[in-house]
């Protein structure tokens, strides 16, 4: 028993040592198939249509719609096939993702019942389910503790490098004209626009900085990857993502490269960062009077005014539409699905803005518009569950937990000016994968605790020898 006890204790991962046990639990070819599926879905989410960057993305032709349906059906078949091969483990991981996450998915599906465009809502939910199943495949085949960054970092770097090359060889397609007068050109790269490129470039910087700070990758490789990613953020002129990237990287360095004595205070620092982000969000939306003073340093660093490039008008019009059905919304993905004369999206925005913005440019307002305030509460529950799970992971895998927290903070900040929550794009894919991987970590922690409990006897159950009589 003592030998087994020492073995169980020796297999425990020491806190703060990322990569201390990288034994892959499954080396089958299906592990690579699951990764390839993530690569293909990422490519579909990043690259628009038939590589026709001159066509407005809101005006897809019938051939493009047919192509899109066929591609997603192929992804669905692949995801379901991988899910079915190890269904028991997949269901366990899905349940470990938490009740708030599952409740949000279920409520999103139910929104089809009252949606203003049930077909569009059902189609959007179908894409969401395919992404969730594909992320489950990554965690049930080829799993190890650094599986998340092993999958995400290469695919993001590949498309960032491709965007840089595409901008150099085809500038007429990769570089877009200014939207407003007296502004400069900006890069879209392989993506549909500057904000999409800024999103994946921001993710690239965070993953490479984390790899360097945690000593998972060599300094030269980390420097090249971070330089590539940050260069594309500047070329895209995505001020929001540049600011959020700097803040998250500062937090990463503070958490990973600070003295070990400060680690006990990290949960409080993280919660403080979340509170600061919430206050910043309230100031941006002007929910609480007097918080505008918080925007002064932000606008100075980002180079924008307090309207954030006329986003304030978009938010005002969006809230007018939200007032028609504030509790339940108008259905997941239904509002922007078909912007034509006579539709609510057209009548509310085009006559007053003279163009179709395509989104609310705020992830939280987008959720309220689609799913109402009920959906917003479910989203907050999901994010709080994610945050609490990542903080608990700090005790057993300090380095890995910081990466999950960094991805969360990037999404919290970018969601203030971009629609990202449940929006079918590369950002949502990465955050969903982070959620599923975090659930697998929690499932492994539960299994380890049960094993230790079965091996190490309870000290209270051990009877002491009776005292000898004098």
C-alpha cells in the first residue's frame, strides 16, 4: 500500500509547472483527424466564400449559399462521426463544461420558436453545434494538458502568415480602402475585414507571449510569432484588439513572470481585472452616468473618440429595436440574416446610417438583440462558470490556467466593441475550444481525486493501538 501511495502522489502535477506530464492519452490517427477538422472549420470561418473579396459578404449568391451548405454538411458528418466513436467520454466532457454553458446552448436552440426568421436561427444553431462537436473531438482523442495551444497556435500562425503573404502578392484584394475620409488603408488579409484579421492576430500575440512566458516554446520562435501577429494588428489598424492585446499580455507577464510569493494574490488580481473590464463596458455603453471619465485614457491610447467610430449610433439604434422584445429577443442570428428593404435590420439602420453595419458591434448588445436579457443573464452565468473553473485550475496547473484566463479577458474586452459571443467566427471557435478543454481538465482533476481517495486511506478511519495497561 505504501508503494502505491508514493506512486499516486508522485504522479501529481506540481503547481505552476506547465508541461510536467505531457504523456498523450491517445496516439491514434483519429487525434490528427480531429485537429484537421478544426483546421478546416477555421479556414472556412476566416476565408470568405469563393475567395471573392470584392463581393459584399452580405450579398451571397445562390451558388455561394449552396457551397456553404455543402461544406458545413461535410463538417457536420465529420464531427458526428468523431463524436460517435467515443460517445461516452464526449458526453462526460460535455457535462463537465457546466450547467450554464449547456443552458445557454439549450436556450439558443429554443429561440427558434419565437425567432423573426426561424430558418436563419436554425441554420446558425446548426453551425454552433458543429463547432461544439468538433471541439469535443479534440479533447477525446489525443488529449494532454497542452492540447489547447497545440491545436490553436499553429493554425492561427498559419493563417496570419498567409494573410501577410496575401497582402504582399495581392494588395488589391487583401488591403481595403478607408471607410471614412482622411483615414488610412487597412489590411484584411485572408479574412473578411480588418476586425476579423485583428481578432486572430490578437489571439496569435497572446498565444506566443504565453508560450514564451511559460517557457513552452523557444524564445526565438516566440519572438517571430509575436512579431508577425502584432505587425498584422497594426496593419489592420484594429485599435480595439491592439489595446486588449496589450492589456492581456501585461496580465500574462504579471501572472507568469512575477515572484512566486505573489501567486497567492493572483485570484484577487484576476477578479479585479474582471471588475475593471465590467466598469469599462458600462462606461462605453453609458449605462451609468459619470463613468465617461474612464474612457479618456482608453480613447487616448486607441486613437478614437468617445463614439468609437460611430459605434454609439449603432448601439442607440440597436437598443431601439431591443425595446420591441427586450426579454426574449428576436431569435439567435435572425436579425442580420437577411438585410433587405422591408426587414427590421434594413428599416432600423440603413435610412439613418446609409449602410448596413452587419452587426451591433458589441457582443453583449448582440446577445440582448438576439436572445434578450434572459440570454444575457445566461451568458454572464456561463462566463462566471468559466472564470471560476479557470481560477480553480490555478491550484493544480498554474501555467495552463493563465492561458484560459487570457483568452477569457481578450474576449471580454473585444466584446465591448465587436460582436463575438456566439457569433460564428474564428474567435467563437477558439473560445468554445477553450471551454471544452477546460472541462476536460476539470474531468481529469475529478478522476485524480477519486484515484487518490481510493489509494490513500482516510486517516480518521485508522484505529490507534490501545494503550498498554500499567
